[in-house]
C-alpha cells in the first residue's frame, strides 16, 4: 500500500519510517504505524494518508500522478509502475524518476 506523508518531516512510529512524499509499506506495518497516538492525530488532519490497500483498491490516474510527483524514493516510484497500464501515469512516474536521477534540466543560478 502507499502512504502519503504530506508533511515536511520524517515520521517514525512502531518501527516504521515515512519520508515526506509517498511511501510503500505493508498492510501489517500500516496497522502498527497508524495505531500510534501521534500518528492518529496526523491522520485526522490529513497529513498522513493511506492511498491504496492490498485489497486491490485502485487510485485514479489523477491521484496517482499527484502522488508520483510528490515521491522522492525511486523504489517507491518503481513499485507504482508495477501493473500500471495508463500512459499518463507511467509518463508522470518516469518524469519524476528522471528528475530524481538526472535533474529537471534547469540550470542553477
């Protein structure tokens, strides 16, 4: 499942660490992580959001593109590509991977 950490901080609880952006974690880890009182408060204010379950719930193309654009872990991006057939989603994921590995092509001043 994907869990979106919308905050600017790394979150740690129950032996699980979420970096800012999307994270791929198991259902078991999510249950432990989300049971922590501090994490529950962050879930209540939508700073941490579970995006997909192992039951096969699928995200819309728009949701997955937005999630990919806020993902900074290449392994998680590769996980998003598994089984994905929508060209717009695949292009957004590939663009984010390109940005992370090569840069966005903009020169720094």
